[in-house]
């Protein structure tokens, strides 16, 4: 009965989020409150459970990076990059989109997706404002590119870190097994955007000419502050890269970097905190509790166990189910808690595999499905939610369905290509 109640609350909340009939922050707070009041998730677990409550690593990573971005913004570097990108693309919409997507996809395997989006999205908004173009298509394309590119490495996407830890897979394992298919899928995705966003590519020669006359160097308002900020940001990025070696959570690195940047910049703390996307952070907290209710009542575990038990001993079918199932479920339940919950089930199936190669094939199918499923809906991955928050704050609101109609297409072709890759590499 508790499982039915948890599922009903989740589905009703998701309906209101998807249809935007009510503010999404209000919806998740009410849903999270009902989950707790009805005992569908213990109150203590909401704040202290690693797998069933709020993922504070994600929350504090976002908070730290929002503070860092807020301070860097004061130097004018985002306006500099916006003018530079506009001039290099000569104001051509598709050329600009490819450039921004390439930057995002190359950065995502080495930074986490959220960090990449938080650094690239402000530049995107500014360059689109300069060229008098709608920013929504470019932001959506960047998020999709980030989720694809982040799948290439252990540290590029939070679900990969969870899978790597559970399966004992290293950074090099991900690079060898995931990077090749990610590169191919990204190239196809770049070509696909030409069709997906074709109605948004409007070239304005007059505005493009105006931008070409600008000197991007004049956009830097405080070179000394910029130098200090870039030094701290470099340290933060290095800390992210050393996560597996130093065993320091990215959230701690981000918070430490935010504190150091506040110190060296001598910025007004209250002014910087106004740059933080507080509604986005609250939305994440509520969403984690909603999913935690499904986890605690056994809904997700029951679905995963039933699906895998129905597959029997056919491991190719199991890999197929993991890939497509993760792509679908990860799109609706946020791929971080989904992976954390499903990983133990996959580990049990892998333990029964006839050989190590088959077992690894199951892990890679799981990882590919979860990563690409992050593009499925507007709430499927942390980067999606962050991008929508930035878009709304800068006057370029992206609706749930506006994002999802593109994300669903990209998820479908990505998982199909990934399925072909898994079959050719491990089962053909």
C-alpha cells in the first residue's frame, strides 16, 4: 500500500511539473512533504540517508559552483567570450551552435556536466543577446551535448562515478569502453541539430556586423580579479580531476574554491549570494525526497528486479533491457538516484554472468542507458535543471516540453546507437 501511495504522489507531482500547471518548486515541496508526513520515507532519511534522502554532494557542488560563477561574472569574462564566439562564428547561427556544443562536449568529460553548463550557459545567453537571437535552442543543444560528452569518462557524469565505484571500473576503463561510442554519437548529434533546430537559425546580417566591430578585450572590467579567479578556478578543476586519487568529494572542492574565491576577490558576500539559483537548489532537494520515497517503499527495486528476473539467462537481452530500460527510467526519475538504486541489482546479475566480459558488457549497457537517458526530459539530469534555471533567470524561459521534445529524440537515437555498439563489441 505504501508503494502505491508513493508512486501516486510521484506521478501526480510529475504531471504538474510536466504540464507546468503549478510552479515546480511548490510542487516538489508539497510532494516531498507528503512523502515524509505519510511515512513513505522516514524523516531522518530525508536529511541523512545517502541513497534515500537529499544528495548533499550534488546540492553543495551546485552551491559552490554558483558562487564561483557569480564572482567570475563580475570580471566581464563571459561578455568577452560571448563577443569572441560571435565574431568567430561571424554571427552564423548553426556555426555558432556547433562551436558552443563542441566546447561543451570537450569540457564535459573532464568537468562534471553541471559545472560545464554553469560556465557555458552565461556565455551563451550573452552571445545570443548580442546577436538578437533566442537563446533557448542553444542552451538546449549545449545540455544535450554535455550529457553525451560527459558519458565518456568516469568523472564526466555523476552516474558514472556511482557505477565505477560499484563495479570497480577505473578512469581508463571508461575512456576505453565509453569514449569511442560517445565520439561517434556526438558527431551524429551535431549533424542532427541542423534538422532539429532548423527553424531557429535566423541570420541577421545587421546585428552580426555590429558584433564584428566590437573589441572583446574591452569587455574585461577587472583584469587583476580575472587573473585571481582563473587561478582559483584552475585549482577547482584540478581538484575535480584528482577526485579518484585524493578521495575528496567534488562538493567539498567546489565549496573550498568558493570560499577562496570570495576571499581573494573581496566581493560582497550578500551580493554574490543573490547570484545563486536558490529555486533550483530547493527543486533538487524536493526531487531527491520524491525519488527517495520510491526507493524506500521498494518501487524502483521491484521494477528493476522484476524486469531482470523476466530475462532469464539471455545476457544480450539483459544488456538490451538495461540499456533501454535505464534510458526510459532515468529520464523520469533523475539518473543520479536511479543509478544509485539500480546499481546493486545490476551487481547481482553481473555476479551470475558466465565470464567477466559479459559482466562488463552489462555494466557498460547500464552506464550508456543511464547517461543518455539524462537527455530524456527536463528533469532527467542535474545539468538539465540547472540550465532551465539559468534560462528562466535571464529571460529566456525553457518549458518542460520545449526541452523534452528535443531531448526525447536525442535519447532515442543515442540509445539505439549505443545498443548497436554493445552488440558489436561484446555479443556479435
